[in-house]
C-alpha cells in the first residue's frame, strides 16, 4: 500500500526541520572536528532520505512531476 502524497510532503517537512536543526548546531564554534564530522554525516543521511521521499512522490504522481506548471 502506498503512502498518500500529502503524508510524504509532511514527512519531507519534518526531515527538513531536522536537517535545519543539525545545520544550525553545526555552526557552533565550540564543537570538535569529530563532532562536526558527525553533523556532516547526519546531513548527508538526511539529504539521502529526502531524495528517497521525493522519488516516492515522483513514482506516485508519474510524469506530472517533470512537467512545468
């Protein structure tokens, strides 16, 4: 059973909010290099997760996603 498209958009919103929090935290000057690597890894994983959600939307909507509005 497929996830409704509005739910996928809600999931993307939540992921973007999480990524924003990680990016903001990564801006602090008092983090060690190891911690900055962790933040960068979290951002990479989060962006990959966003890509997956976007592909799910594209699969459900078909070619309509590729056409300009």
